[in-house]
C-alpha cells in the first residue's frame, strides 16, 4: 500500500532518475553490430560492427565492391540487413524517425532536372519536416558554391555541380550526423577543398560525419578515425595515430660534429653515409622540429632537407589490403 510519504519518495526517485538520464552522454551518432548482407550468392557485407561518437569524423575506406555503400545504407535503414543491429542517434535505424536528424549524400543520385537548385532544396526541406528559413537555404547553397546558380535548372548542371547540390541537400535540415558517400568523386580540386572545409566546420560544431571517399589524402586530412573495409569485413580500424604510428621527420644534414651525432642518436635514429647524415626523429609536439633545427644551425650544422617520415594512409591502406587484416605495420 502506498502512503503519501512513499509517493513523495517515488517522485524524488523519479526526479533523481531524470537527472541521471539528463547527465548521460548523448547516444552515439551510430552504432552497429554484426551487420551482414548477401545479394544472391555474393556476400556484400560480412559481419561489420562499428560505432561513431557525436562530433567524430570517421573515414570509410576500401576498394570498389568492399561493401562501403551497403554498410552506409544499412546504417541509415535504407537496406535491410540479413543479420545485425543498428542504432542511429539512439533510435533503431528501422524507425524512419531516426533518419530525420541525419544528412545523407548518396553515392548515386539524380534530382528532378526541371527544378531549380533552390526548388530542389525547398522540396527536401519540406520532406524532412524541418523548419529552415529561405535565408538559411540560400546560405547553404552559398556554402557549397552554388550562390550564383540557385535559379538555374538542375538538368543543366555538371556532375560536379549536382554533387554540390547533393551536399547542400545533406546539410540543409541541420543534421546531427552527416553521411557522405563519395562526396568528391565529381568535384574539381577547388570543390574538394570546399568539402574538406565543410567537414571541418561540421566537426567544430560537434556534428558527427561518416566520410566515404577514395581520395585517401582527403580522409587523412579531416578524419579522426578510419575504418577500412575489404571483402565486406573490417580489415583495420583506428585513429590515424594507431594506424600510422607517430609523426616522424627525416633530416638530411652535413657538418654534424661527433657530440651532436651522439646527442641526436639518443632522440632518434642516425645513419651516416660519407659526409651525409640522415636522422629520423619522432615529433612529440609542434616545437620539436623548429627548436632542434635552431640548435643544429647554432652548432654550425648544415640542414639540407626536412621530410615527413610517417608513412601515408595510402601506403598503410595498400599494405593492409595486400596482407589482409593482420598486416604488420612497417
Ligand atoms: N542492389 C544490389 N544488388 C546486387 N548486388 C549488389 C547490390 N548492391 C551492392 N551489391 C554488391 O555488393 C558488393 C558491395 O557493393 P558496395 O556496397 O556498393 O561496395 P562499395 O561501395 O565498397 O564499392 C558488390 O559486389 C556489389 O556488386
Ligand atoms: Mg560505394
């Protein structure tokens, strides 16, 4: 039997519980486990699990046919997995409401060619149910570099301009999670820089991004973490630091006194060939290299070249794809 006293305790407990829930970190942008998908006899995705936190920028890499687009479509509830589970912004991805807060640029898309860019955007705003003012819509078109083409029919757009419009569609309804499937495939180098800036801007505003791009350099520049798919499986994943190791520089020097050689040898690896010294040093922070070079110059050492010594993501990716999931880091 409940007394007025216990009802009061119940209300307190409820308030405490509500406070605990309010303090919980928001659900990840996306979380999935054990995703599988077959098309006929072909297994497109073979047991993929991953998680993307709020505000995190994750790159999805892998060769053609690795299953990247299929994974993306399953994460967004657009393709039904044969097995596995997906939570999109804390809701089951099978619930279409979960998609309302997601911006998606599909790999293959076609907009109504008779509509203008502004009309396409307005149509998508209406479909999303979000309140986005006309000014905000113009701002998004300007952001993707279409300010001068808002009234032009999409049918006359180049592939790159259509891709810019696709990006505007993905961004216009103030999404909390943005998924870009090959956003730069048709873009010129200038357009790629725009996409990079847009991704970095999203990140700075705490918006999570999943970026599938074959332009590995782009991924390396903007992503916190990378997931590499091969034959429908995660072949490797981790931060750039985990996948590539620490930053290193290689210095090419002449005129290095013996004492200097010994000291540099404590900090890194020194190789000597005749008068030439090559020194490979880990870079701990942004002062390491300029301070060291200043010291060397003071000692009368001639610094001929400073090269980045870390392997590129591209080299690492090729190594992983060649050697399989257990590929050793060089
Ligand atoms: N709708 C589909 N019907 C049949 N096979 C498909 C379909 N979608 C993808 N596939 C196959 O699944 C595999 C993975 O495709 P996809 O996810 O598009 O790879 P990626 O995006 O990494 O290039 C490929 O072998 C592809 O041919
Ligand atoms: Mg694809």
